[in-house]
């Protein structure tokens, strides 16, 4: 059980790092979007929303696995 929990904790932490790094890359390009690119802007906003939701889910999973590891040991 503990090995599975450690592996899950590791995967969640790697996923959270990747999502956060990708989120900072996506957010940089919003300053130069013109008025004619509304479709591109909407797609970018949906991607940012999905990344934020993924960050929240991964953060909650990270906290849960951290607490479970603490309780087990």
C-alpha cells in the first residue's frame, strides 16, 4: 500500500509541476492578441481555464497523498 501511495504522490507532483510550468507559458502570450483574433482568444482562455482546474485538482490530490503518507508513518 505504501509503495502505491509513494508512486501516486510522485506522479501527482510531476503532473502538478508540468501543469504549472505550462500555465506560465500560456499566460505570456495574451498581451499581443488583437481584436480580430477572437477565436484564438477564446481557445486560449478555455485552455487557461482547463489548466487552472487541473492545477486545483492536482494540488488537492497532492495534499491528500501528503497527509496519507504522514498518517501512515
